[in-house]
């Protein structure tokens, strides 16, 4: 069927896109990265099983289709890479994309050469491709495994940067193989040339797009739609222009354009982001399924146990070595380092570029080298995606690196506002709501919402109450909030149960259960009183969560234990200070001579970014 070529092209493409959408739905349903289902679908549709998709299905257009798809995927990932997120782990990120990439390149090439008997040129070609982790596989994992910002920032940045550098490095090595270049300086010049072309072209396109979006009237009636289409066209133009000038410079161009545009103050940013995400989902599904369908099982079998050993070395030896070396001295906990080590799947860049290179090697008469290249790359992709992607959540739960889970019963305005503030601090929040229209509103706002009755034990359990540290009853019904508090305390025993009290006369019933309450009536009166008696403080409190912040942190950083506040304070960022210390249930304003002990809870106030940095400094373990 695959051999029929063009006559079946339309139904094949339509089927692949439909299967890709189904894979995404299954991924959301079972909390497993979508790439696992996409690869499985590709193998199922390929010539080794059903034979629906094969090498001749797309004629000579596969290279162009893959190239443009990769451009959209890389642009979308780069568009979401914010400079402020990079501040979460700048030192570790820089090491990962430099020292770490070098370790992966040399280590993988050495393993391929000695275990599979490949010549050094092919070994380094494989090594260059397998440097790339890529946003196409990392982002779906982070979508289902909430991590702290520092972990997500490091993994996402590594994926985007290494996608670019790995693709360019591989092209340079491939060109060197074809023309016989072996001078390191000449290879470095080729790399710099392609990277430079990509950066320049990407910068120009980003500048033109920024000007058009900010200063050109894109039609008042359809401006958001036109902005989305303009950005999509710009990404494709950046890729095509740079790739025409220098092969594979297009990847660097779209990455540059995406990063610059994503960090610029452009209108319709949310609409553009949502649209790009949907387009990326479609092309990602197509490319993953199409490339997985091209793989032949006999090539994988020919690698045997030695091939599996190479995959094991890449995933279980080199990856942990480069992560621990890169993250040494940073704020990452041991569990977070192991998570980053065990979740580094390879993605679309190695698969697509290896497929294109294999065609070139076969045309040059090096069929054995082509099979080894494709087989090794796809074997590592399969092993890392299936095991690291498929079990990422279980790995995170075992290592206990998922941020504090907060369960909020009630998806109304109060619940959503609280969820927004908590998520801004990197916490893992789930809303539970029974009314369908409220569920839809909350989900459209980007919140994770579990549809069901919050007074049902099974609903609470399925929403994650067994792992929740905090449960909040935030509905407008005191009876519901009271029942939620009772069920949570008796069935799941979270650290904190907090309830909204709409009628102050009901507060005693909550207090008898040991539930902390917030009365809307009392809170409003207190706020008004504070504005009358303490206007300066309330003016500053209005900025909490925006420019100002108040945070508590348990002291886990060993270097601070046993030292007085007079020494600890100056080590915090300039625009913040320690206002309170809680120890053994007692809270006090610390003097300069107060000595810090492990487990003390420090209340830190000051500028928003400075306080967040101080919390990471005081409590690197994230407790």
C-alpha cells in the first residue's frame, strides 16, 4: 500500500494527523508524554506491521516536509523560552549546553566506535546527533510532570540550544565526510559560519515581525488572526532563507527569531502562543509518525546487544555524568539532578537529520554506514522516549521532586485567583469543580481542573488528594467547605486544611475540626481597618505578587545553620530582609544575634524576584 505513492498520499496524511490528535488526547488522559504514543503509532503504520506508510509514501517531498515541520517545532519551543526563566539556573544551563554537550558528543562517539565498530567519522556523526534532547520530547514530559522552575528552565533551554548546535554540528561533520575535511579549525569555521548565518537571518526576521506587529495596522477586525498567520509565515521564511544560504542554518534562524520575538513586548502574544502550539501539535504528530514508520526492524536487530549497550551508556552513564558535573554547586537538589539525568530523551532533530543523512550515505555507496547511523539513532530515541518519557512521572514521584501539590475545591473567582498566585510561585495546583461551565472557564484560563463533586471521597482521591500537602475549600457554600475539610482531614491527612467561611457564625464549626478559616466578612473588615490605620503597609501589600513579595522558607541550606541573622541577612539579595522566624510553633521578630537552626521557617519580604531568589538560597531542597 505504501508503494502506491501519490494515490494514497491524501488519506495517509489525513490519517497520520488524526492519529496524532488521538495520541495527544491519550497522553492527557493517561498523563504520559504524547511522543510515546506517536512513536508507537509510527511503528504500527510502518512497513514492519501494517505497511500503510513507507519510504515511497511521500515521494521526494519528505525532506522538505520534515524541514519545514522542524522549523515550526523549534520556533514554537524557542518562543516560550523566557529570559526571566533562565535566571532560575543560568550557571547549570550554560554548562549543560557547553561542557555537557561536549561530554555527550565525545562519549557517544567513543561508545559507537568501540562497541559497534563504526569508523570515527560515522561515530562522531552519531554522537553529534544524539547530543540533542529537544523541546519536542522535553516539553510534553514537562506538561505532565510539574517540576520547579529551575528544573524546567534548565531542561527546556538545553533542549532548544542543543537542537540547534547538534543539527549544525552534524551537518558540519557530514559535509566534512563528503569532502574529506579533517582540520579542526576548518570544521570550527564551518560551524561558526552556519550559526552566524542563522543568527543574522533570524534576527532580521524577528525585527521585521516586531515592527509589523507593533506599528502596522493588521486590520482592526481580524488583527489577532493576521498576527498569528504573520508569525507563522515569518518562522517559515526565516528557515527557508537561512537554509538556502547555508544548509541547516535554518534551525539556528528559527530558534533566534523565536527567542527574540518571544521575549519582545508584542501584541496578541497569548493568541499567537496558543495558535503556534496547535500548529506544532499537528506537525509534530506528522513528523514523529512518518519518521518512525520508515524504520526497519532488521536494522535494529543487526545492532544486537551492543546497540542496546550503546543506548544504555548514553542514557545511564553519560547523561548522569554530564548533568551532575554541570549542576555541581548550583541550587539543584540531588533528586532534581537525578531526574534531569534520567529524563533526557532524544527527539525529532536526531530522527529527521539522521534519515536525511542516511539517504546521502546510501547514494555514496556506504549502505552499512547508513544503516548503522539510522539504527543507532532510532534505537536510542526508542529507548529514551519509551522508558524515560513513559516513566517520567513515576521517576519524579519516586525522587520526590514534584512541587507542593495544592488541591482547591471550587473553581470560582476565589479559587482561580488563589490558584493563579500559587502557580506563579511554581506550585502544582489542581482545581476541583462540579459545574461544567465553571470547569470550562477555568480550563480556558489555563488551570488544571478535575471535574467532579469535591465532597465525594473518590473524586478527591482521583484529583490527587492522597499526595496533596494543602487542601482548600474555596466554594461559596459553607456546608460544602466544611464537608471537604472533614473528608480531607480524616481520609487523606494533608499538612494543612484551609477553608473559606462565607458566614462568620459558622467559623466555630471549622475551628473545632482544627481547620484554618478565612472569613470573607472579617477579612474585608480587617483590610479596611488596615487601610485606615496602616495605609503605607497596605499600599505595599497591594504589590505583593507583582513587584513585592512575602514568602516563607524552611532553612535547609547547610551553610546557614548555626549562624546569626547579622551574617545571614547580608547574603540575601539586596531588596529583601528576614522579618519573622518560626521555631517550635513560636513566631518571633529575630534580633541580629538570633542563631538560625535547621528547619526554622523564615518569613522574607521584599522585591518579588529578590524574595524568590532568597527562598531558593535558604531552601534549595524546596521544602
